[in-house]
């Protein structure tokens, strides 16, 4: 029996993956390389995918399990499947195109063990890796008095990274995830879970202040997944309106719905969405500025402006694990 086989897992790492065997291999190895050893790593292969199964099974570590689902269920369903299989008290999520720094679990458990909440949700800063460089996000951590919806959606600057909770940074108790599983959503399932979980007593979000993950970020938002779903995003934010503040409602429409609608050229909803944030939200001057900028400036112009200011920000260069 190897040393790893005798360790009872305290933390179960859930990694959903589909058709990206080389990427998921890197993610798995970063999880197995944690300084905290009492873990198990569960790769949920989301639908038939023998290439990914074979690559994972070739990694020689008894703490690793691979489960191939018979059909594709999407990221939310795959995470829920991993939670059901987990043996640990704590669950941590990792996406197949991201990786952890070695002390990620150790540092987050230290924060969790000193938490004042029965069910803490522990996040961390992370290294946002893009074609334009590496950046440490979020710049601002959530305060004790800050509403979670305001933290997730309300910006005080014009650029990404000010406030952020990335799913691959999350660590929380299995018991909480059994009470509040992920909804089977096509998008926004992580925000949806955070908003619903935060409604329970004894749940609170806390941060390990250092960067503990490397997350692949697509700063260019002009992709199929981000430009063809503005109606879906609008329907979702309307469905959770009772869980968020009016400030967050108007901010979400400005930062998520409008860029998608404008990229599709859906000018017919220009006034409709403006009326929506005035009726149900609480827009600030910066929201109006962003609202009109998203409609009036083409996507490529907005990207050039964003990249110009990104280049002015301090970069954190980190070698891949």
C-alpha cells in the first residue's frame, strides 16, 4: 500500500472535463501537487470521451478517480455528480483549463478553520492569464458589510478585475453543496449558486488574500458563447431579482447583457433595456456611461481601449506549473 492510499481525504477536488485531455492532465497534476496531501481528485468526464479517460488513468496516484458520465450534462451537472461521489468533508472545484498553486488548499483550510461561519465559502485571489499578460485579480476583496450581489456585479471602474470570484478558487463544505446544488444552467451557474447559498444562515464568503490559482481568462469577449445569449442572461437576472440589490440588477445588465446585445446589433432593445434598469434597478452615473459606451463603440474599439489601460497595470508574471 502506498502512502497516499492510507490517507483519508479531507478535501475532494472536483474537475469537470470534456474533450480536452491535455489540459485536464495539467489541472489534475496541479491538484495532486498540493502541499496539503489529504485530498482526493475526482475527474468527471462529461459524456463519453475515451481519450480523456485514458490520459487521466495513466497518471499514477491512488488519490485520483475518473468517472465517465454516460451522457453530457454540462458543467453544473458534472460538478453535482462530483459532489455526490466525494468522500471529503470539503469540496474544491477546478476547471480543466486552469491550475492551482501548490499551497492553495492548505491556505484556504487555514482561513476556513478560523471562519466565524458554520458554512464558509472560501475564495482567493488568482492570476488571470491572457494573451495580454498575467494580472492579479480581484483587486478588491469583499467586505463584511458588502452585499454579495453588489460585489459580483457592481463596478467602480470601467475595467475587469476589480471584483471577482472565480469558480476554480472556491472551497466549501460538501454539506452546503448537498443543501444547495448547482442549478442546471447554460450560463451563470456559478453566480447563481453563490447568490442562493448566501441566503442560508451561517453561510459567508471569505478570501485567502494571496493569489492561489492560475485561471485562463478570455479578455476578448467577442465569441459565440458570449454574444448569442443576451436574452438568456436577461432572463436569468430577472429570475434572481429577489436575491440581489437594485444596484446589482442594473449593473449586471450593463456589464453582461448590453455587450452581448450590442455585439449582435440588437438595437431594437436599446430603449427597452434602458427602461428596465430604470424601473427595476438603481443605475449610477458610471452605469449610464457604460450603457451608452457599449452601444456606441464597436467591440474592437472597446477592446483596444481596454488593452491600452491593461498595459498600464502592474503585471504578475508566473511560470506555469
